[in-house]
C-alpha cells in the first residue's frame, strides 16, 4: 500500500464509492484528469448519495463532489476532490485527449483500461486490474459510443464483479496513452464479453466540461492503429544498478553503482533541480567536465531524485533511438514527465539534433528534459553542429549550462570524499587507516580521490612511494596518470590470481590485450571467444583452428569471472581507467586491425570500438591505433556505414575522421569515394549525411594539395550539396560559389558538365538561403548549359530536367509565374497541368502573371 503510484503505472487510477454509509453503496472505477478532478461514469455515481474516492496505493477514502454530469444515466461524471492524495504528482494536469480515427477500414485500435472489481460496500481492499482489447472502428467522425472487444485476460476468465466494476474506467490508446473514452459497463456487456464507452468527442462537445477539464481548443488528437510510435520510457537505461556480489575493485568506482554516497555539488544539483522544474514543455541543459569530475554521478543523482518523485528518468542510449528516428513518421511519446540523459553526444550531432527537433515538434508530451553530458566545453564546435542539425532548436531550448572544470574539490572536500569512500569500500566495522595524501592537484577530481582512497585501503594503509618522473610509463602527461598506472597494475595482478586451474597461463601482454578486446567491444558471453581469436598472443606457431578456439574459450571463461554482466559482459571502467588500459596495451595497432577484420565482429562491436577509441584519442598509443585503422580500412569502413544507415556507424566514423583532418594515407581513397558518390537523397540517413560532408571535406583538402583546379572545383561542388543536406546552407553557398568561379576560369567547353552542375548547386543553395534574386541568373545559366549538353548527349536529359525544375522554383520565388510554368513544362512536368495553369494565368492581370 505504500508503493509510490508511478512505479505501478497507477498514479491516475482511483476507486469510486457512492453510498450513504460504509455498508450500502456501490463501487466502480475512475481516472484522475487533474490535481483535483476525477472522470468516471454516471452508472457509478448516485446523484443523491455521498461519493468518495481512493487511489490503489492509499488506504484513505477522500470525499468527492459531483461538478458535472453528462446526459443519460450512464453518461460520464466529473468529481471534484478537495484533498486529493495525487495532487502533487508531477504531470498530473497533463492529459492527452483523442478521437479514434475511422479512416483506416479494417484496422482496430489497441487500448487498455484499468479498474477495480465491483463491491457493494466500501470496506476491504480491491487491487486494480487491467483489461486490454481492440476498439471497433467508428462509423462517423463523431460517434455516440465506442465498442471494445476484450482480448486479455481471456474474457471467460474475467469475473462478473470486475466486468461491472470497470464502469467509470477510461480507455487509453496504446502505446501513447491518449484518453479516448469512459467505460459504461452493463449486464449486456458481460454477456457479450464487450465493453461500451462514451467517446471523448461526446465529452468535449460540452462547453462546461471543456471549461472544468481545462481542454484548450485544438487539443483533441486523432489516433489510429498502425501509426508508428515509440514510448521514451521504454528506451531508457537505469541510472542506478545494484553492485554484483564479490565484484572486482574497478566496479566500486563506477558511477552507476553509487557505492560512495553523493557529496558536494549542492549548487550544481540545485541548478539542475530548478531547470527540471521550469514550466516549459521541453528544455535542454548541458553538463560539461573532463573525465573524473563527477558528471555521470551528478546526472545519476538527478535521475534518482526525479524517479522517486514520479518521473521517467534514466540514460538514453543513442543506439536505441537510431531505428525510431530513421522513420520520419515515428513519434516519441512520454507517458509522464521524463528526464533523458545523453552521455557523450558529441560524435552523434545529426542523431541528437534530429531527436531534439522531433521532440520540439511533438507539442503534446508532458514535461521532457534533455540533459547532455559531455567532456567538451559548452562553446565547442560540437554544439554548433548540433544546433544546425536540430534546426536551431538546441540554441532556443538550452536554458542551463553547468561547467564542472572550474570547480575542483577543495582540500576539505577531498578529505570528506576520502573518508566516505574508505568507509564505503571497507568491510563493515573495519578499522580504517588514515586518509591518503591529497595535496596533489590531480586530487581535485572526485574520481581520483575515490581511487586514492581505494588504493590506500588495499595497500594496508601505507602510502606507495611516488615514482620518479623518468620512470613513468604511458600515463605521463595524463591527469592522475601515475595513480591510474598503480591501480591497473594491482588489478592485473588480481586478475592473474583467478586464472583457471589446469590451463596454460598467458603472459601479461596477452592478458591485457584480451581485456582490451572486451573493453573495446562489450560482447556477450557467446560472442567473446570468437573475438578473442584476434589476440596475437593466443596464436601458437603451429596451433590448429580448433586449438585456438579452445584457448579462446578458456580465456573467455576467465574474463567472465572478472567482468560479470547480465545481457553483456561489463567492460572495464570508469572511462579514464579503460583509457589507461588501452594506452598501456602493447600491440594495440595490430589488435584493433585484427578486431575490425575478425569474422565474428558485428556492426555493434565496430560502433563501440570506434566510440571508445575516439574517447581515448588524447592518449598517444590509442590515437596511433585509430589512425592506423583509418589509414588501412577507410574504404571498408565507409562502405559498411553506407550499407547500415539505421545505425550510429556513420556518426561515429564521421567523428573519428574529424580527429585527423590532415590524414595523408587515406586521402586519395577518401577523395575517390566521395567524388564517386551522388548528392544525398532526402531519405539518406542522418549519420550518412554527416559522414558524406566529412568525406567531401577531405576530398577538397586533397584536391587543394594536388593542385588540379577542375578536380578541386568538382570536389567543392559535391561538398556544397552535402553541406546543404545537413543544414549548413551558408557554408554550402560559399563552396558552390568557389566551384563556379574555378570552372569559369577554365578553358571554354572544358569540363562543361561539371560547370553546369556547379551552377545548378549554387542556384539550389541560394534558394535554400532565401536568396531567389541571386539564384535566378545562376539557375538560368545552369538550365541553358544542361539543355545544350542534352541536345548532343541524351545522358544529360535528366540533369537538364533537374536544372529546369530549379529554374522554375527561382522564377516562382521572384513572382514570374508565367515563365515558371514554362520552365516547369521544360522540366518534364505534366503537360496538361501546365496548360491548365497557363490558361488560368492568361486571364489574370498582367502584373500577377
């Protein structure tokens, strides 16, 4: 009875009792449509008897007063509840009202209803039950009744008491939960195993009801079966996960396990609370800070608080939204206020931008908050790209920016963190050693303090001797590098101790390479042995394939012990620890190439590997491995990205290519791949469009170095089309203008087709930039050049049609309608339509035509 209602999905469901005393009356169901309003059926509420309501998560009945009743004894009723226990629940005022569309003949809408078994006395507890079914297709735009065929549970198994008690429950359309009707169950319905309902259209036809319920004009939706829809809560990953028993030390440091109590950051958490409480339906906040500053922990703390208050809150994996966002018609629905945390949005600007745009255009969701967690500064280039991809919505919706880099821990805060961490990490009632030395600037980061506290405990309370500067390994120059090296060395020693008995041991290099494979791919238990065959140290000189697989299986079992997981094994973390491991892994270049080429490697493995390598690219060895992979496999990577448009591969490949703008090795291959591509279609995936821009930019750089003017002009022309496709119209105009200028300086009739295409692209970009006057002359020249080319070579007929269509648009924009019709007809438009339009224009005043 004390379970918070939002955890049961019952925050709006109420039991209704109408009667003069506790022993003689009738119960039914109802639904809260506001902080003090309940919608129910007239068959439940006796106008001459007192009425009370009770939510299923409370034992207290609360008095209710009828404030509106529909026509007929079984019509709907509105009750006012002065002291409603649900009044403070977040989003309780937000209701989506919808009519059932009848246009799709043969399709019946799925729906759900929650209510209570009927009883003739108020005493006792009756649990809420759920019925699901199909709504009959309405016969008109405004139906007087809705019929529902019950599917689950089996109608024969539904007791009569529940059937009658469902009267007053509301019908909710699935999956978005729009309110479409109020059930008016009766004896005939039980016999026929059907539910009848008053449709929402009948309720909203009453002005007084609309006034009481606060339904504004235009708030009524239409809902039909088959409309693509995704519920945001179903995409979220939990911000908190229980700590596995007997887990390795590195798991104690993971933010998602929250082993150390949350300390400090009170001002930042208060800012985020205030942001979440803003009245705007959709708002964005940006949380920045380098690795170890506590970004993920702070975001997780906000998730935990809001989830306890009734929100849907968690981390939104970008892989989960690739599919829904690939479909233009898919809507993203929130059932209650929602907090979506996106970690590392930088490489996926097109995808996140489309998510922001889709949420901004929705207009019917309850409160939705989007928290972007990034290492990059708030004013960095990624934010500009994301704003462009969102159509400017990011800039308009971002109201809060918090930068943690400027607030390192003070000495007092470090001591407090260290004491709390040692207490959390140590066994119960253990005698704790004194805190470690924390005067190093590296200890300004919470993660490094927790790591130092853990090492202090494991070292028996003795401070390790600091290493000489010249003796430092790969961690040199990295914040906390020496501490991370010590921690990893200890972890590796622990891993070696649990090596399975009876199997040949491997050396330290091979062991680290195996852990690197798991860290780079996060595989399932079944996938891991196949991926481990890429580890060079597992291959003996004369080892058979069966022998190699056997050794990989043994190593996979060993890794499963130290990196336990549910669906997938848990990769090494936190991020800074994983990055340190990769930077200390000998032969990382060869290992990454072997993983890419491994036959067991999936596309999901590749996306994660590129993501992890990109995040650690500030480490010299990791950057070298990433560069080697791009140099050797850029052709295969781009081909795989093009073949998988519904994934993040295009996004992450685009991001890692951006790290190497001067990459010499693949430049020729990239230029060729980009130059051979056609301009992207409107249905090209978001990631592929961004990748196309990067490849075209690399092609331009390559052509500038080669010094061939017409090849550079062609690359610039292609770049202009790709820039326009991702919304970077201003840059597209500049690139197209440069291309036209270079072609114009070439000898006459040389590269005539390229010159015509450059003119076409420039005109199109100017039209997109809302400069039709400037576009007109260019569009005319492009159409003329392509028309001449098509007269000599029919292969240019389609290009000529495109150019005339472009010209028609430019003429239309400047008001020259008659010439626009002629250009439309020249583009291959419907001749009869063009003739009719010309006839209409002929009778209009001359200044109009």
